[in-house]
C-alpha cells in the first residue's frame, strides 16, 4: 500500500511538472530570444562551458557569470532533482545524467563524455554539491582526452582534500594548529569517549572518513549523553570516523578558488549562530591561513578547483582552527562577480571587455525575500534603503532583472515541493519509529 501511495505521489509530481514545463519554456524562449539564436554553428566562436549540480544556487550563479563573460553554458543535474538552472536564460541547454554509485560510476562518466562530445564543451566546472567530488575526479582524465579541461583536483588530491582526517594529518605534519579530535574504529571506542568525559561540556561533530566518508559524506552532532546516542551506521577498521571538538567561537565557511596550488580568490562568510545565515566578511586571518596551507601542503600534482573550508576561531585562545574541507563550489560563491569566470578560463575570443572589475562583490549579496520581510518587520530608513539597494544594485543571489524565472521557480515551486517532501519524510519516519542519530550537519 505504501509503495502504491508513493507511486501515485510520483505520478502527480510528474504530471504537475509536465503541465508547467511548456509554458515556462515558452516564456523563457520569448523573454530572451538572443539566447535561443545561438545555434550549433556558433560553437566554433563561443567557448562552451559545462557545469554540474543544476539544482543549486551556486550553479545558477556560475552559469550567469560565464554567460556574462560571453560563454555558451550547458548545465547537468542528476535525474530526480529539481533543475533550478533549467529556467535560466543564461543556460543554453540542460541535461539530466544518472547518479553515480561506487559499483557503477561508468554510466555517469559515459554520460559526461557523450554531452561533451555532442556540445563540444571545452571546460567542465564540477560544483560537487549534490554528489561527491570523487566521481568527477575519476572522470577528469576521460574528459581531458576529449579536449575538455576539468576544473577539479585529481583522484589522489581529492582523497586528501575531501577527507577531514587526511586534511588534518597534513595540517599536523606542517605545524598548522588543529582542534582536539579522536579517531574511532568501533562503537566501543566511541563509548569510551563518553565514559572518559572527553565529550563532556563541548559540541562534538562526528564525521565519516576514508573512502566511505568521501562517498557518503555522513556528518552529525553527537548528543551530550551516551544514552541519547542511537547510532545506525557501521564503525569499524574499514569504516572509521573522526570526532572533532567544536570549540566555542565564531564559525566561518569559505569558497576558495585554487589554480596551480595557488589561491587566486576567496570568499569568507561568518555563520550566524542564531539564523545559520551567511554574512560575507573580509577576513585577513583566514586569507593568510589559506595561503599558508596551499604553500606548505604539497600533493602529487598541483591543485586546481574550488575548495570549501570550515573554521572556528577559538574564543578562549584566539586561534583559527580548521574543522574540515570539501572539494566543490560552496554557497559563498554567490558573492563572486562576473569577472571571476574570466579568471577560471580565458574569455571567448570575440569577447573584448576588459577584466578590470573586482572578483568579489563588495558587501556581499542579500536574499531579496529576507530584505522584504526585514523591512516589513522593522520599517526604518536603513531597512528601506537596504531593500532598494538590494534590487537596484542587483545584489540578490537569485533575482536578476534579465533572468527572473529562476527566482520564481525557486520560491514558488522548489521550496514548496521541498517542504512537502520533508513533511512526508518526517511523517514516514515517525510512523516507522526508526532509530536515527541527531540531525545531520550541513
């Protein structure tokens, strides 16, 4: 009965999507006829860029940046995910690809190769938000044989940068300060941390490490009491975990662009502990830490790609401590301007605009719906001025006057559908009374 109900829900969602897909596509075609005038005959003149994770905001922003620099943009996403970038006039074509698995990554790699051959893409930017970076690292040599440069580290480099334990080992070897951490290879060892009092009085994060950690990306907050711990995942010598003490202090997340193991640009955001929102910040200490890390840490090959780091500035000691790293484009990327795309790869030959502007939007970007709500709740000259500036300065992550459909699709289709999906999942879990850990950390 449950399977039948789920099939009916899927059928209704499919029917709903088919009903709105045609009018949206028609509106997109009418709104920007220039985009649709680019045909196959233009491929030789305009550089074609392939970007992954088309359901994410950072991919949409990447697509707009490359489009503004004169590129032809192709976006892919896994089957079953909401293709936010599909609605953008900056996106020439949108493809769905099969989700890779450890048993059969070949289908995903073959799909990438087929798209690159068909579209003659010269550059691939993996965002790695809806899938581990490992699979794109596997695909890298195959794509480069087809003449498509892939802006991601190789497999060996990804195994270090996408694994918190390996990253911390590199830091320790090179004398970089670290937060207290413990590696556990059994549930008994985790229980000993409770019994010894090592976990007491602190917020502690447990992360899967090694190959299964890179592929599964499990990350949770440990409860303070052992009796509240309901761990369903395997902990063994083959599937180790790391427990990191999240010391009190300010938390930060970055989107760091690295070429030839050199930081070429970076965005740092302070994480608001109350709202979990991101506040862009020009943090010289983090900039210095990143330069030191990539200067000291040497891997088999020079690193190219986007890396996201998480930090905490210890309130007690004032030390800046890394909590983890992940290969891929994180949400702070939305603070980048269109000039950033011309740093990743050379602009198209026919595009003559000078690369003289800033790479990062000064003051960051703001969510337009938050600005509206804040203005209504706290009407003042400051809030009204910020709301007007949000629209006129185009500092909104989703809204752009020349590309309005993604904003409408996100707030009127994707968010409501995600809310319904979350509600149904919670209801199903409550009925089955499945034992789970505390909420995952994102």
